[in-house]
C-alpha cells in the first residue's frame, strides 16, 4: 500500500485523497514562518520576483499549449477583488492558467508543501503563498488540530484581506486535483474565505468582492501541446447584507472568525449549480468522447469548418441537454472508445464521414517547414534544454501525484530549469569565446570579443551582447522545439489513423447515415 493511501475517511464517510510523499512531510515550523502578504501596494509578494515569475510563467505556459483561448474576462470587475473557483484536474496548471488570464495580481493559497519544497518553495515564498493544511493531512497526523486551525485561520484571513483590498484569488473547492469527469464533493474553504473577504470589505468601506466560477478545459490535460480554453462564468454576488455584525467587526479588526454555516453552504450550492455545467459533467469520459464524435460528425455533415476546442466543448455541453438517440449514442460510444484507445478523437474523422483522415499534402508541407528550424537548432536545443526535457518527462511519468500532476512537472522543469541553466550556460560559452577569441578570429575572419574595439569597455559591451544573444538563441531553440514537436505529433497521429481506420470505418458510415 502506498504511503499516502491508508483508507482513511472524513466525517462524511468519503475516502480521503491519496497523499504524495511530499504532502506527508509537514514542516510546521517553516509553515508558520511563511512570509505574509502585503496589501498596501500592487504586489502581495516581492514585486521583482512576482513580475519575473509572471514573465517566465507566460513564456512557459504558451509553449505548453498548442492553442490557448480565454473567454469571459470582460465579466471580471476591475473595482473590487474576486475569488475564482474552478474544478481541479490538472495540478499546478489549473491555478497558473487562471493567474495568467486574470487582469489582477493574486493572493495565493495552496497545499502546505508548496512553500517547503526546494526551488518551488523559494518562489512560493516570494509570491507570499499562504499554506493550507487539508483534512487529508490533519486526519493522518501531519499536525495537531490546534496547529492546523491556527495556520489555516491565519492563511484564510490573509487571503480574505487581500481579496478585500482588490486582489484576485483562486481556490479550488474540491480540495484536491483528481481524474474524474465531473465535480467531486465541494469543500467549504473558498466560500468561508470569500465571505470573510466580504466582511472585511464591509468593515473598511470597500466594495464587496465577487465570486467567479471558471471552466478549465484541457483537451488531454496530461499531454504536452494540448489545447486549453479558460472560461470565466457569470459573477455570483455575495450575501453582504446577511453578514453578522460580529463577523464584520472581528474580521475587520484583523482576527479570524468563521462565517455562518448557512451562508457558507448556500454559497457553495450556488457555485456548484453554476460550475457543474462548466465541467464535462458526465459519469465517465467515455460519454464525453461519444458526444465529441457526434459533434464532429454533425459538423462534417453540415460541411462547415472543423470545430475548435472551445466549440467542441460547447457542443458536448449542448448534447448533455439535448442527447442523441440511443442508437446513435451506442455507435458513437464504440467509435469514441476505439479512437481514444488509439490516442485519437473526433477531429480525425474525414470530411466524407466514411473513415479517418488520410494524407494531407498541405499539412505535410506545413510540418516540413516546422521541422527545418527544429533540426537546425537541435544541437543547441540539446545543450540548452536537454536535461530539463528529460527530467521533466521522467519525473512527470513517475510521480506519485497522479496523472493530473504530469504536466506540472513538465512546466516546472521547463521554466525553472531554463531560468537557472541558461544564464550559467551563456556565461560559460561567452567565457570560452573570450578565451579562444584569437582562434575564432583566425577561423571566421574576426574576433567577436573585439568587434567594437580593443578597449576594455568595448570588449565588455561585446561580451554582454554575446551573452544576451546566447540566451536569445536558447529561447529560439525552445520555440523551434515546440513547433517541431507539433510536426512529429501530427506524423505519429497520421500513423495511428492508418492503423485504426479499419476498426472504426464501418461504424462511422453507420453514424453518418443515421444522422443525415
């Protein structure tokens, strides 16, 4: 039996989530000494490191996805804070996609080990991440109930205060990242926090924050270069007039107090009602694949352009309300399951709906163009990104966090590895150019170090430009890798279609005839 899985249950009788090895190692002394957020300025943490962190996250995130779309951001209020709540199926990718699509800086709360891990913990402290002890750690003896209540109360109060001051915040009411195709039971933490934020805002004459349901849609969450759509839903207004004056006074003076249970559960139920349709909301993913096949075949019959990822999600959502006939569902289920087992989906059905797509000369030519820079920069890529890619892949595939944490490792090694390694590598290569400048001069006809002159300051400028060019070249090699990966993925997908076509061809024809 794994270390974090012991069959323990909460007071509702539900199994507690399996803990990773990291989550079982609670360092309480470090947790209580976690830096507290600041609310008077534009950054709750370190301005320099937060801006640097956001910059690196953006560069990494947009390489992580083949398409990345955001909708509904116009609903986010600019004159007050907001609590963002979504379902949680993709580890660190879930909060990061919200951070990068939301216009405001965030006060951040997270699992306790985020602030005590090597490297990641450093950045978590610079972002003033507030640690939270979950019921899963508490009931397994990670700390005493008194210690957990103190730490959680302090963290929730800091998050509430930050929201009251106009910052954003993202908490996931399911309490753990999971692999289900629907919401699991919602915990109360986000609702207690946002009600406390409303009380703090009321005590200080500010506008009450809003609660925003968010749909996080990843085509295949654990794959590099998958598609993502971040969907901001309609605001949920808070019951500010029903907040007890005692809560307003207590939280307003800087002390934590639990909001009334009926307000908490009422808000939880409101969010659940809005959030459920923003998930696949199916018993199994087989049903999702089934409806996606129906949606793509319907689009083919209409002779319209292929569904985008966002359009596919919306069509699957519509088919939940307006299901197809039983016969259509049965055939589409077989097609969807067979395609999924081959790592294919409804997009692979051809225009005539009599099989899977074949060879595309235009697509092949586009992919060859993507491969040219990939091959040209391959030696530099191996030098600058080789060990990050290898370790991210190895540890992501072997993690005890579950499949939902796989891309978190890819992102972390891609971002932090590059941040740490590229400056070192550029410095080493620049030093080698300085040392062997005369040899380079005899080889190519000029010495890069002396290109502006032989004075010390002129050489310093040349070395700075060489160093910056190296870092830029590493970045270009990483971009070429993502495009080259797309080309290789498209080719292997074509091979899988060739192998799978005979298995699904007859069913696709039957489905087309039924839907015509």
